[in-house]
C-alpha cells in the first residue's frame, strides 16, 4: 500500500526531496519480488509546496482550498523512476520541475472546478497539465513529461544504453518496424 509506505518513510525523517525516488523504488521492488527475471519499472510523483508534501484532495471542497493556497505561487513537482531486476534496483532517476499557478480569484477557481469535475481529484495539484491545467498554470520550468508524472527522457536514455531498447521498440512499434528483442538478461549486462 503506497500510503502506508509513504507514512513509514516520512516517520523515518527522510528528506522530502528523496521521497518520490524512494517510493518509485519500493513500488518496483514490490513487483520485482513477485516477478523474478523480469525488468520492473516503478514511478512516483510528489508535490512540495512551502516545504510540505501535498496529498491528493479527496473532495472538490478540498480541491478548492488547495487551489486557493497554490494561487499565484510556485511549487515543485518531483517525479522519479526506478528499474529493478531480480529484487535489486539497477537504475533510477529523479527530476524536479517548478510550476507557477496564475493568481486566481474564487470565481475563477469555482469555474475551473466546475469544468473539471471530480476528475481533478486524481491530480495531486488539482490541475491536469494534459487537460485543462494550462488555463490556470502561469509557467512551467522543467520537463513537461516530469510534470505529467514520469521522467521520460532519462528513462529513454537508460533504455538506449542497453539492449533493452530493442525489446522496448518491439513493444511500442510492433515486429515489422523493430529488430527482434534481445534476451532481457543480455541488455542487463551493460548496466550492472
């Protein structure tokens, strides 16, 4: 359970800025235990505002309060990815992006939440950059994919440095456009 692991890590007084990386690792390791000889990818995203970790709103009223807090201010999004093999982390990466929310009045927040509806509750910051979020976001400093919740470019760089890349291309494009996959352990020799 992600919330349970998150609470345990916070109780251990870990640096908040390392939380997404540790959660991504725990997620990947929990699956890796059950899937030996498989490459497992885990990821996690957190938001830090005023040195506090922000959790998902449970109701639209909570979302309204959160948007009031974030209005006109900056916060950091930290997304991490961990790759595990045979219950060992073999690679990880974390990125930070800074988002500034426009200065919003209550009428704008109400209108925004009316348009988004309860779907917004799946987003930690109560905005979805891939949907209506640009209506309330003033600026993004950092990688767009990181804001979406996955540090894609570091992950693709990791894949390209191993023979795993061929298997990945096969999954994405289909057999007609990619060379046959290498054995999954062949690609791992380059990254151990």
